[in-house]
C-alpha cells in the first residue's frame, strides 16, 4: 500500500514523514527519526515504556497510528532537556535514585510531565494514578514517586556530576548513578536501539496452545515473500536443539511438541520488521491439541498429562 505524507511537530521542530498505513507513531519516531529514547516494550499499550506526549496528552505510541499525529505536536524524552540543561523532573529522577536500568525512565518522565502540566500540585494518590500505566521492574516505584513529589514541593536540587572516588568519603552517602544523565535524556542505548547497514530483523512464531503435537510446520510461503532472507524451524538448528542454565531441557524451537503458550515454533528474518511480521503470518502450522494442566498440585497427580518430549536430538527430556 502507498505511503502517506504527514507533517508533525516533533520536539518543537516540524517534520515531514512518509509513513505506511498501519504504521505506529513508535515506529515512525524510532525508525524514521532515530528517536530511540522512546522504548518498545509490550507493543500492546500496557507497559508505558513507549509513552510520549501528543498535544500535551500522554499516549502509548506503540498503538497510536502515525497518521493520527498529522498536524499535531509530539514530545519525546529527547525534547525534555539535554545533558547540559536538564529539566527539574529529570534532575529529580537522578537525585532521588529513581533511575536504575533506565528502560522505563523515558515513559515515566513523560507520564509525570503530563500530570504536572495539567496539575502542578498533585497529591501522592494522584501521582500514583498518573503513573499506574507505566511499569518498572527495578525501583519498586517509591523513588519514582519521591522524585515527582520533590518537583511538586520545589525541592529538586542540582547535584554535581559524579567524580571518581579517591577515598571512603562517599560511603553512606547518596551519589547519582554515572549513567543517569543519558538515561533521563534518552541518549542511553539498548540492544534494540542498535542499527547497522544491511541489518536483518527477525520475528518469532509462537504457539497459541499450552500443549499440542506439532504435526506440520511449513515456512515455504513465508520464504517466498520479497525481502524475506531466511526462515528457521527446529530441523534447521545445528546440533542439539535445546538449552538451559543447568539442565539443557528447553528447545530453541519446538520440534515434535509444544508445551506452553508462547513457545517458539519458527522464525523469519527479513529486511524490515514489518516484512518479517507479514511473512510470519504465512507460516503454516498444524497442531494436534493435547490435554493440559494448569495447577501445580494437579500436575503432581498420577493422572496428569505427560510433558515429556523427544526432540531432534533423540534425547527425551
């Protein structure tokens, strides 16, 4: 389908973009503008990592159509403040220790900014409600809430950049993370932010069944799609098709049986993520559903379905 031209104000500058029908604002920001500070998390509008402001309102850019942003104003984390001129909210996240892995930080900052712009003096319950759509695996949320509260109370203090320690003088003191500034400005790079010439993009087909025999996996139609470079099934895995930390009992790709919803069955590599996604839908899989068990106590019973499998390695796990 033909691309559509849109004009969007992004971080204060007008940008003209050609976007595909169905393309999300997240894709346009990351792939077309290189604004990788906005993170791709769940791709379902649930985790908040992709939060940006559209005309001042916090939205999940992973489910927001790019064409809907035409003639609107978009603010991403890169538009908040840079390393030499941090906004109070960014500085507060650093000062209060609200930044750890940093992956959720851009979305948290934008959600907090939307709140403070609409309500400069929110109470703690209003802060929690405003940030309830942003998930964090590191901080436990307390430090994030403290950071927003400190801005509300006007107590966000500037902290000098960390210096190499030469004594034990910092023991027991709170000092900012060395990588905090890149994380609150969107400059920190993660694996998904990397891009190289000729890079391929992979998508994985996953089982919709908790327990089923794999009768057939046919990737021929997917491989025929222009732009698809390779498809992979269990038979294409060299050597033993299994991995694990202690016991190598987890197949890379399901071979004769799937044992949980989401288990990898096949993969497609293409020149763009959208091509890989489209090709993935052409992989033909025939399942024969088997009885499943969903309770750990029931699983211990003598009548519980067997989860053993015989993989391409010839070993039964």
